[in-house]
């Protein structure tokens, strides 16, 4: 060195020279030993790192020189540089890492944290572990998670992907995965890594929820979901297989799906299914066909097949089937109903029209009968107003109020039935029966009109009325015929007695003349002759009065029944009728009794109608009785209404005959002894004329009671007294 005093200085690395010389200068000045590391230029152009341990040399308390030892630390510095580079790289990775990273002590104090860590927690934390009770940690929402991490760090153990929930400083809770690795157990330093997995956890939760919903939909759906292989075998069947078709879904696996379908439809099903199979991913086909249930019945299912062969999770044809049997059957019924309606519409014997309910009510559709009835062809009538068939149609069309009144009436009633007169194309008028129904078709109000030409019916009704009038007259004449036999007896008996009395009176008168002036005839004898003469004349007078009274009753009975309605004495009418029927009762040896009420009974109507009712009921009763039986006529009341009863103790009415007794022309009497109209006419008179009803109570071998009810009359309060009808023998 002494030979080359500047050699050492010249070998100092230019970047370290000033620092090294300054260090030596301080040592000379202070006399303190120093240690300095620097680069030295060695032979061969090498640069080596040396550590120069400098010791000042003192003489007399003054530094006179520096002594030192130079150590080659090139290898050591290489290691340090490598470590520094590694630390630099680690620092860059640490700071730039998207994962939150922090150096923490085992007690939880934060030594260093990167930006990602701060982003997770929302702010820089001084400590990971809370001071005091961990249960009150602001960062940790679940204290148990904190305990796991703290225990691991204290034990120097590693932690991998510990799930925890951290509450950020803004209050939001985030899901994180924590990993911890001890870096220096002696120093108690560990690397804490945190990943925010909130989004992933939420996505997984949504996926799990979606899977649960999908599973619930598939498992609980009423639709049948199946996965079918391209060859048609069942790979999966939902539980709806049992509900829809009655088959167990496990048993269906591996089965050919066509085995569950109607054989007649296999060709159409294969063709439709092939469209989806060969149509590529996502291709669909749709068809409604019949599926066989376990019990052998077939149900209509609408199915949609979707090609998911390329989906790794499915690898098949997804077939979604819905039971539409009710809909198919209703559609079939609707089509059948439409076909039936069309047939009925066209083939109906009545005229049928469909009319627009708005405006002038044009005819939208009509059958041949409706058109022909009005004198048109169907195509001529369609489009015309329905008013074309009304005699006053033009006037009605010109009167909006009348049109609206008609529409209101139809809307309120919904259906209407009435008779009217219509106008033919040729101007002739004919009667028609109309049935209207308001319907709504395709959102429009329409009127369905069913019309029937009742010209023939009107003529038949007129003929029937005339016939009924003739029948009534015939029945009355028949009744008179029944009285004819007794008429002669009722008149001849008192007439014969009258003639006898007159003959006796003539004899007495002659005797009186012959005795005048006779010496043996006294005044007492004349007085005796005169008394006997007066007695004969009185008897003749009584008999003549009896004949006159009977003739009066006959005239009342035979008077035309078509008379004015009035209030009349029903008791007197019954008495007169029974008087005329007395001979028929005597001839049959039947006791005819009349329980005459103490108080009067009045009825409203035609007296002759009541006479017909009593005559027929009493005569029928007499004919049903054996000798010695009774026929009793009485008035009474039921539920405040007046009643008339005709009771007999005869044979009764057989059960098979009873339902038909009021039928016209029905009789059980021999030919020539009954017209079969009596009870039928009685029924019509009671129900039609008097507005009442007639009931019958009969017992075989015991007798029959006919009860006629006259409604709306004053209450009957009189107590009945039994009285034998005039001229009727009681025994």
C-alpha cells in the first residue's frame, strides 16, 4: 500500500467511493471503529463486495492511522440481493394481488395489508381480532369463525378456505374465504389471505334455489315430464306418471314410449317425433294423442318434444305431456253440437232464423222452411230486415221508441213466446207462433227466432171448439135421455090421480044434480056431497100443481147451459136436479139422500153447469150401487173453500181404471149405456168454468166419494141436516 498510496482509493467502486471515504474520515475524526460494506474492483475486472472493519490506531490519544480487516462478502451480498429482489417481487405481488392479503400478528394486530384487503373490509383495520370479548367484534358476524382462525394462528397451524362472514365498515355483510400461513412462528407473524366470494355464494344460492324450484316443479307438476332416447325409450319419468297414467315412474324406465300410446296413432307419432329428433338442438314437435292408462282406459294428452340430445345434462328428447282429455271431449262435444245444430237448423220443420239484434235487425241466416213460409228463397231473405214479415213493419221501423221497447223486453226476459200475424211476400196474412231467444255470438247480440205456421192449428182449434160444443149438447141430450124414462112416470102418476079425482068430482056433481028436489035427500046430504066434491077438486089441484112444479124444474134443467154467469142458489139447483133423478134411483132401488145445509150456499157461474155436474156424478153413483145402497149429496168446506160431495156405498173403482176416469171417450159401461164423456166434461166444467178441482176417493167394495171444490167463496158455517130428496123413497 505504501508503494501505491492511491491504489486502494482507485479500486473503490465509483458509486461507493464517496460513501466509503466519508466513513473513514469520520472514524479518523472520532476515533471510533466503523464497519462499512462496499464494492471493490479486483484484478481481472471483477467486482467484489467487501466488509471493511476499520479500527483507529492511537498514539498519545491522537489517531495516527487506521487499521482494518477486509472480508470478502460477495457471496453474502449476492444472497442478500436475491432476497431483496424476491422481497421486491413479493411486495409487488402483495400489492397488486386481487386477493386481499395482510401480515398480522398472532394477537391480531395488522402489520401490513394490500389494497384488495382494504376493499374487502371497506377500510384499513388496526387489528383483525377485537379487543375484549370476541362476541362483540365488529368485523366478525359469527364469533365462532373468529375463534377458529385465532386458535390456528396461536398454534402456528395453517388455515385453508375458512368460510366467514365479515361486516364491512359500511354495514354490508360479505361472504369471504380465509387462508392463513405462519411466516415466522417465533415472531408470531402470519400471512392472512381473504377472497370475497359473496357474488359466487349468491350465484350458487340462486342456482340451488333454481334447482329446488325446478325439482319442485318437476316433482309436483300435474304435467308429465319424460326424457326419451332417440329410439323412443323412457330414460326418466316424473312422478306425474302415476297421477296421469297410473303407471309407476320407475317401472316405466327403459320402456318403449309407444307402448303407452294408442296403436292407431303410432305412425303419426313417429313422424312428428322424428321432426324434433332430426331437426337439431332445440327443435320441437307437438301433437295431441291418446295414452293408455294402467286400467286400460285412454286419455288424451297434448305433448311437446324438445331436442336436447346435445345437452350433456339431458342427452335425450324432453317430452312434456298434459292431460287434455276434458278439453278434447268438450271440443268433440262442441263440434257434434254444432253439427247437430246445423242439421236441426236445416232439417227443422219450423222456420229458424238468426237475426242481428242491432239496427234494423237484418236476417243473417235462415233455413228453407223460414224462407218458404214467407214466400222467399233463402238467399233472397238473408240481409232483409225481419220487419219485412210484419204487416206494420214499415211503421215499426220508423218508430225508434217501439224498437227499443221491444229490445228492452227481450233483454229482460231472455226468451219470449207469443203468437202473431205475419205477412207473406204475396201480401197474404197468416198466423204464426214465435219463440225468441237472445244469444251472444262472437261478442254480438243475436236473436234466434223459431217460427211455426199455425194456420192449420187455428183451423183445427176452431173445429175442435165446434166439436166440443156439439159434444156438450150431445152429453146434455144424453142426460135428458136418462131423465126421459122417469119423466112419464113423474107426470103420469099425478096426472092419473088428477083424472081419478076429476072423474069422482063429475060423479058427485051429477049426484048433486039428481038429488035436487028429491024428497028423501036432506040438506045434510047435500052438504056431504058438496064436501066430497071439494075434497076431490082439492086433490086434483094438488096433483096439477105437482105436475106444474116438475115441468118448471124440467125447464130449468134443460135450459141451454151457455148463459150469463151470475150468482145463484146452489142448494135449490141441487134439489131440483135430485128431484128429476129420483125415479132413476127408485128404479135402481137405491136410496138418494141430500144433506141440505141449514144456511144457503151461493156459487158464481152458470147454474146449468152445476146441474150437469150433479146429474153425471149422481147417475154414475146410482149405476155403481147395488139395491139397497145409498147415494148421498152434501155441501161442506175444506180450507175455507166450498165443497160438494157425492158419496155412494157401491162397488168402488178398480185400481187400473182409476187413472183414466177423466179421459175423454173412456167408459166401463156396456155399449149404448155410456158415451165416455160424462166425467171428462165434468172435469172441464169444474176446472175451466168454476176454476176449482175435482178429487176422487174410492175403496173397492165400500164405495166412492167425488169431491168438487169451488174456490174463492164465503166460508160455510151451517150445520147439515139429513133430508130425503123430494119424491125419493127412503127405503
